C-alpha cells in the first residue's frame, strides 16, 4: 500500500466499526475521527508489534523468523549486515580476557540474527585467520564460565557483552580482526503526510512509506485500527457481543 492507501483504508475500517457505537439522541452515529498524525502513530506501533511477533514466533501461526521460507521472505526487507573494525578498549576497563574488542553497532540495528568474529590464531597449520562463533552472555555468567573449556572462550567461540544500546564488547582466545554481524533493522515509521514541526514519530516528521512486504500491509492496517479503537475504550465487536 502507498501512504495514501493506508490513510484511506484506515478511515474505511474505522468507519466500519462506528455502526457498533450507540446512536445519539438525533439518531446519528457518533463517529470516531483521527488526524493523519494519530493514524501514523498507530500504524507505526502496529508495524513494530507485528514485526516483533514474526521475529519471536508470538503470532497466530506460532512460527519464528527463518522457521519457514515464507517467514524469511516476509521480513527480508529488514535484514542488514555489517563488518565492524575493532575499536580497542581504551575507554573501558574490559573483562580482562586474553583478547577483547569493542564495536559500535549500526544505528538501525534492532535484533542480531547472526554474528561471528574473525581472529588471528597464529602461525602454523592450525593458525592464521579463522572465524569464531559469537555467543552473547551476561557479565555474571562470564565469571562462572570463563574457565570452562566447553562454555567459555575457546578456539571455536568468542563471547559478547552489551556495553550500551549501541556498543558491545567481544572477548576471544585470539586477537580479534573484525566483527561481522547480520541483523534485523527496526522498521522506519509509517508517516502519512508531512507533520507540523512540533510533531515527530521516532524522530521523523516527513512522509514515509511502509518498508515491509506488501502481504503484511493489511495486517498492519487492521492492527492499527484495533489499537486506535482500544485507546478510545472501544472493543472490536465479537460474535459473543452480537448475540
């Protein structure tokens, strides 16, 4: 859908629920009307909720990201990747591991889906540059497992800690050359028109199309309208309510 189609579809769906509201004294339907900012707000919230559900498996089908080819295609537009250079650890204390690296993540990164580091394992037949799996752990967990040859750092795996929203520390048995990460981007907001200067949605106020697969647009629209109705204290009618 284009943003114009989203806007018109929102109005159409919203008006279709007005008939379930009580009639006023003149017999006219007390209709619900939302401006373009309000519609954009609910569309953006619905889009994020839908993506989270598809990623985690909290959806009607119970399928998580990459569980089926269909699931992969639905979120393919959100996949990004980055090769990050080791920034060192001059401004942090670090985990006192044999080798460590600090990396600044891409600003649009939402969820990491795959990660590895390339390290220099030294000379010889088993040396040179090798790729290591990266496993996220908590700081407390690291202190319990760091000497465990099966769960701590070893030739095959490195460990990753979150330093902040956009920085991570990776520790390895070997010097780290770079960190490769594949991730799911946070979708850009759906904004139906240029907003007044004092209004923004997630830092943006210009028109913005939905970047998700076309097959998800109707789901986003219906969920957004449902959210809008609930915010007004109106439940979507069910067969039980209509009996």
